[in-house]
C-alpha cells in the first residue's frame, strides 16, 4: 500500500468534496488517485428565507446542532444559526 488507501479503494470509491475545491484535491498527492471525484454542496441549507415583517415576540436562536442560544443577536460570533419568532 502506497498512500492513505489501497489501490482498490482508489479505483472503486467515490470521493465527495465541496463544490469549487476539485483543483485543490487534484493537486494533493493522495486525493488525485481517486478515479471518481464528485463535487457536492456540503451544507444542508439550500435556501435562506427572511421575514421582514414586524415580530410579535422575541427571537429564539439555535445553533445548527440544535442548542438554544441565550444571547442577543448582535452578541453572537460569526456563524450560521437558526432563528424563529417566539409567539406571545
């Protein structure tokens, strides 16, 4: 075995990579050996919707792993969050 995988793996496995990164993988010693490299979207988020109306309640914010965040929006570190409006 030369490299991270055996020759059978390189010839039969599919390597899924983020869209727009194929050139980087081709330039890497082990990754270019895969016979099938497929670029895919790596986020489960396919569309973002906003509600520009007036909220009747308080914003409830969650991390992507489902943890409720107890802070104001302006205090959050950069990242992706899920939010909804708490109904009164």
